[in-house]
C-alpha cells in the first residue's frame, strides 16, 4: 500500500495545507522534535509524535477559540 493511499486525514479546506505545515514546523521547533525530510516518522517514538500531535491540536483549538470570540490573530 503506497503512502498516499494509506492517508485517511483528508483536509476539509485544501488551501490550508501551507498554514498547517507551518504550524507543524513551529510546533516541532518549540518541542525540539526534528521533522523528517522524507515524511517518514517510523524512527520516532510514540512520545515524540504524540507530543507533536497534541501540541498542534492544542494550538488549533486556541486559534479556533480566538476566531470564534472575535479576537482573530490572523
């Protein structure tokens, strides 16, 4: 099974790809996790990938809360 066909997390808004990639890079930098250039995370621990995913989710929730309250930072 190829990497592209195994992905199940399709974006609702495909135009958000660049912003999400930037958020991932910023989160990884803050947590001290290096993003693999080839996109393969198999050499990373569950703790590393989990902390990165959790941090990104937390930031996305914060951004949504700000936008919903009218305090958009964008």
